């Protein structure tokens, strides 16, 4: 028998065996029921395909968010610990440290709804009702200034009308055709530049001095201060800061520090820097993106006097309807006074 004939017979045999195997059934499994398919088929497309009927408002979403989301993502969606922030980062994508959130980076609202519905809250996934997912999504839109009305209601009917700011910021990956980095030689040995010693510590006069001499000098200076204080008894300043009260306020301010910073190196975060806030016009901190109601209040002449701060801290939402400050307020007048006194020290 020729070699070619043997190959032909072998191929025919394998084909016949394959056909027989494909026709054979093993009696395993069954066709999935429609409800079983539906339980897995929960993805939502950008065009709204897959969205269930339902609706939820910003205010409803705030309540659910604070209950099941805030412990990880912060009361203002600013993120806590190693958990990611969900709001902010506007205009940061072209910088060296882009801040990627729903508002600054995500392209489609359907991704928000899908992920919250599919995987959240952590440890209890898919426990939220469809209405609760709509409400949380609406709240996150509000915290990112994509919707400005706290009475906004998101539903399956208006879902596709909402566009995220970075929807057009994505493009097809073409790195195979157009590599981002050109070919270059990579240094593998002796790559570090040599280090040259230019000055010694004792020449720079930064060598620590004798401890006994330093203590003696500090004690003498302290005695002089005490003598000067005894000689001069200044009149009481009605605007003097109660440092004991301010120290108590500093401890209480920790509940505010996840969103607000004070001090020389303070930066705007989810909330604005609060340096010099007492007696300062509202809505005027540089480079902070305020809610529209806060901007309007500042334009109309609101000044953060101690009385105004008391009223605002007691009930932020009641004091200024539409403010993005999700904090429920401080009911204790003494605690409010302590925080305000501490803020007076931060000029």
C-alpha cells in the first residue's frame, strides 16, 4: 500500500471517529431555565440595554450610601484608607498624578450602575434593590456635580440622557501600530552617577551642640520670658482665643479632616481649605469647585461669622439647600463652639 493511500485512510478514520464522538451524548446537565439565564445575564450596556425598571433620587441615594457605602468610600465619596474615592479629580487626567473617579475618568454611567448592582456593597453583593442602585447612582452624579439638583430622580427612562464628562476621552488602543515609546538602549550596569561630597556637616554648622549647654541657654531664656511677663500685665483682649477650648476643637475636628484641611500645607480636597474661614466670605476659597448654592450664597454676601458657622454646622442641608456637604451636622452647641474656636487659630 502506498504511503499516500495510508495517509488518506488514516484521515478518513479520524473523521469518522470525530463524527461519532460529536453525536454521542453523556447524559450530563440540562438546558438552563429562563430564570437561571436571567440571574447571570445582568450586564448593562451604555445604550441602556439590560436596565431594569426603577427609579431613585439623590436624597434617597444619600441615605442608602451613608448606610452601606460611606464606611469605605467616605461620607463625601472621597474614599477612606485604601478604599478608592468616587468623586473629584476634575481636570487632573493630563497631569503627572491623575485622579481617576466616576466624575473625572469613567466614560459611561452604565458602568456605575452595573458595578454597584453586581458587586456592592462589599461583602454583601447584589443585596441592593434596583431602586436603591438607581438612588446611589443619582447621589454619585450629584457628588460629582454632573447633576446639580438634590431632588433629581434617576430612572430607566432618563438614564441614557446623562453623559459623563470623559465619555469622549477614550480611543482605540493602537500601540501595536503606533508604539508609545520608541526603541532605546537600556543601561544595565554602572548606571548611577558618581556622588561628590561638597561640604562637611561641621563646616555647615549643623553638628549638634553639647546638650548641657543647650539646656542651660534655654533655661536662661525661659527665665527672661517669665520676668518680662510678670513685669507687663496686658489688658484682656475680647477677641483672645480660648486655647483650652481650641484644643478640644482640634480633637473634634478629626471628624472633618477626611474632607477639609487646615495649616500651612493644607490643600483643597473633597471640601475646601478652612484656613481663615471665620469671618471670611462664603464660597471664595481659590481653586475649589463649590456647589452652585454655595457660590450663590457667597455672591449674595454670606460671611462666615461665628453665628453663621454655628447654624451651618448644626444642620448643613437645612441651612443651605443644595449644598454638597453630606455631613448630617453637630447638634451639641459646645462641640460646635470648640470647632469654631479651633478654626479661629487657623489663619
